[in-house]
């Protein structure tokens, strides 16, 4: 309570006590206006012209696009004229006019619910305030947002919302960034009139990521609508009626979507918060750094909040072309792996097999001595899936100076299609997928592996249990399931909800958005999975692909009738021996359905790792197929998933990385490197957009940036690289791949039929497509070191 209000009430009380006639202290003020006494005269009186109104900027810098200028209508917001497209709501019109309307349930990317009533405004000729989020704007409508009626209505709504809300602000993790706090300061009272017992709600267990305090819930249903519409799972719903209404899960199960963490961001109160971040820090204690995610090839825009040397949390950052405002659970919660199993000092393996910490000078000298003792063709370098473009450029230049061309990147295979950029990029762009009206997914594991597919059938129905037993071979083989499903089998796949989409969760969410909005048809060739949208499972092997290329499959008519067909090929095909034949069949399909035109390129490759696109742009392609078998000197730059089974036992291995992961067990020398949160680096996502990371926290121990380590090694080895700064490395990159320096710009790949590869004479194998990713939550060195990701694997992917 303010001091002025306290003084006023004290003065008023003293007047009441000293008044000789207490009856005269109760006053009733009656306000009368000429308009109410004489309406006819008020109508006859001409309206005064509005004052000169200066230009108002839309809320949050929003821009309005008019697809057809003739569809524009004009409305008046607080007397200010504004033009908006037809179909805009009153709330959107107010935002264009620069007026921020309070709201709880409304979200621009979700359907309209209209159940919080906080967005009430006054509309001329309307008998009562209207919910601006649900009211369509009409031509000439006069909207008033700052009248006493609108303010009183919002104050009443706020009082009802706070009636059962607990006084948890001092212990609530949402404190400081809570919409309810902000709006109660603007529209709330200093005290409540509710004297009854507040209601309480039992907390729900949604899994290891989302913490629930359901007594704080205001039933805005944002989380329910997000789960149903964006994530595509039916895990959350509204239960009960009236004062007993609450949000929960239907059958007391966990929330299994790979996008479940986004409900934390859209919850306007402290009902849904981050469980790993609980009671760790307040938001005003954190320093935010805008950067990008490197756990997959999408390159989602994120903000890293840190305190001192520690990353405390990761939040999404708005980018309409890439991730909109969502991120996957792996992107949001892997950060605790950045402080576990880190490599702090250079180390050399001794004669007893143990590592010993040494100085940088000694470690570089040992490696430089060994590299001169092997032949140039026996020197091999492998870049890891988290490598930035600067480090890969330095590694390639160094090995080339040592006489070796055997350098490549994890995930690209030994002979990738690196001749044309259109052969390894998502050519239509991530946002461009919304223009497609038919999809053919080939070998892209947008759903999880078969083991997870089996797990979720346990609690569905006896019919599905029989299907599960057939999958396991208990009731015999079921070729209709594993090869070409019947009309009933896709229903079984669609009955399963919530298995993680593993390769690119945000691309899968964009496809779901398109299917939901335009009812686009989706055909899928690959292992049985759940894509959380309607699709036809056409088969599991490339034989189905061959049938489509030869126009012998029913799905051919769907692709032929589509205006903008989109073919998405998974990068896991790079590792197959018959990849040339598969890509030849895919190009034939694209030619038959006219998927490649001057105005549309629907032939797409969905990459797995953040380093793949930049590596192919920089020319990291080995010249020998069996370079690992003949290697005597192997340089692993963060490469932990490369197979070393065929590596000679006497080969010398250098591991340069930030985590003690799989590559360390075979290493002779270890160079500690910086993680992506500790350095400035360039990455190219799967659609060809170059983006940069920025350092959010200091490096750990004696670690250095990757390109600096290679630059120092080149000088000790007598093959000094001609750059000393990161700008020098980028100048070198400009000569090789200038598109990598156009940050935040998507460099589209040109494609012409005259540039297409000749038809392959290789035969397509009947071997089914495999699983590109076995565990969505553990795909690289950082996520494998994360305790949170380990909990997700144990709880959400358990058998």
C-alpha cells in the first residue's frame, strides 16, 4: 500500500471521528452529462475533428503484409486510423496501432480460446466490453482501449484471477518475468476481497523437464492448445468444471513430445516451469547472449542465459524462417553437459596407458614430431559434427600443407554429393515448406527407432499389443507391417502418440503446421514411426522408391497432381552403398512430378549435424575410400562417432575436443578445445543459411579455440598457416566458400537440369532404410555428458 493512500485514509478516518453529524459523511456523487439528458441534441451536434495524431509504431515492431491491397480495411483505435487486412481481430488491429492489449490466453501461433477475458476493450455501439482476441475487426469500427469501462472490466477480471492464486511470488521461478505479476501491477488492487478458503490443485508429473505447480494455473489452456496443435500430442487436457476445473494428463502419463519444454515459455504464470532450472537463479541475475544451437542441422536461434562461468538455461529466440519461437527439448536442456566430463589440459598417454597432463608446448612438439614420420597419404583428418567452419578450414589447410587430402566430416560419408550445393541442402528452405502441398519423405527418420515405437504400445489396446508381439517375432512375421501396410495398418501407427522426432524436430514441426493448415498429403518411406500428423507409410525399403520412379505406385498420382511437391531425403542415405542409385531414382521422381522449376525447388536433403553443410561447402571430401584402414596418423577434431575398428593398431591418434567422449579412448595425445558456447564460430544450417555463435561463458581450464590449436600446431610442425586472427581465417574462407560470410542470409543453391548428374548404373538394394539416430536425447559429446539428457533417455525412452 502506497504512503499517499495510507495518508488519505488516515485523514478520512479522522474527519469521520470528528464530524458532529456522521450521517453527513456518506456522500453519493451523481454525475450527469448533457448527452444523457438530451440524446437528440447530442446527435445533432457535429463531432469535433480529432487532434493531430503522430505516427505510432506497431507493438514489437510488427509488420503487416497485404496480400491483396483491395482487402485492406480501416478501423480507428483510440481515434487513430489504421489499415489492416481483412480477417484481423480487434486485438491485432490494436497492436498495429501501437496499443498493447493485456492478455493471458491469446497467443499468435495458437488457436483462439477467449477464456481469460483480460483483453476486454470497448467498441462503439456495443452494449458491453468485447474480448478483442476473438472479435473480428470490421470496416469503420471504432475501438476504445483506455476508457474507464475497459479499465474497470480488466480490474474485475484480474480480481477473479487472483482470487485463488497463491502468494508464491517470493518462491516462484517465474518471478520477474511473469505476465500475471506485470498485469496485476497495472490492473490489480492492493488487496483482495475474497475471504474464503483458496482452492488447491494436486501437482502433475509431466516428466523430468517440466515442473508443475498447478495451484498457480489460471486455466488459459495455452499448454493444451500447444500440445495438440503444434506438438501434435494429446497429452494435456482440461478436466472438471467450474471451480474444480484443472489441467492435467488424461491417463497420468508423462508428456512425451520432443517439444514439451516450450510450454514453459508460453505459460503466462508459474504453473509450468523448468524442472532442471528450479530454484537455481533469478532472471535479473543472468546475462543473456544471443547465439544459435548446434545439436542438429537446423540452427535454431537461442539465447544462452549465464551467471559467471556457468550456463544456467537456454531459451528460444524468434526467427520466422528457421525455428519461429520454438526449440526442441534437446536444445533447451542439454546445457548441463557443458560442465561435465570436460577436457581441461593437454595430455599425453604414457607407456603405462595413463594420460599425463603436460604443457601446450610439449604436446604440440610430440604431435609435430610424429606427423613428420609418416607418409602424406597416411595422414587423415576427421572433423566432428559440432565443428565450426573456421576450424574445418584450418584443419583442411594444415593437412593439405602436410601433403594429405584425406579430410572429411562426420555424417557425410566417404563420397557425398558435394559437386552441387543443391545436392545436399534443403533447397525449398525451412519456411518454404509451408508452400508445399505434397510431401515424400525418403529415409528421413522424423520419428524414433523401432524400439521406441514398440514401447508406447503397452497401454493402448489389446489389438496393438498383438501388433507389438508380431513386431518382436512372437506371433510370427508380419510382412504387411514391415513392407507395405494395408489400409488398417496406418491407423495403428497414428494411434501411437508422442515418440520423439529425432533428426530435425523443428523441420518436422513445420511440416505438421503445413499439413494441419492445408491438408497436404504425406508419403513416408522408412522404418515404422509416428510423425504426429496424417501420413501414408508407403514402405520401408528403396524398392518402393523405385516403384514410384517407374510410375507403378499409387502415390505417383498424389505427387503429379500437387502444385508444389516436396521430396525430403534423409542424410542417413549418405552412409549407404547404393546411395547413388537412390539419388538417381529421387531425381527421376522430381523430374516426373515437376518438383524442380524456376519458381520452386522441392528436392531437399535434410542434414543431421551442424557441421555437414559447411564442410561440404569447404570441400572436406576424402580422396580415398579406405583412408582409415591405411592411416598412420589420425587427427580427430571433435569426431567421436567415427568408426575406428579398421584403424591400424600402430596408428597415432590425436583427439582435439572439449569432452572426454568416445574418441579419447583411442587417443595418444589430447588437445582441449572450447565448446560452441565459449567461442565465436560460423555454422551453416541445412537450408544453407550461415549463422554465428557468440561466446557466452569463458573457456574451461587451459582449453583453446579449435582453429587456434591447429594454427599453433602448424607453426611447430614447420607448415605455418597464413593467418593469425579469426578475420584472417574468414578471409581464407571467402576464397573457398564466400556464402559462409553472409551471416543470417540464406544462399540458395542454383539447379539446372543440364547440371544434373548422369543416371547411375548402380542397382538399388532391397535392404530397408535404417535408423539414422538411435537416441534423440544423446547424439553428440555434449548431450551424452548431460545428466538431464540421461534422465530423459531413462524415463521417456525406456522399454
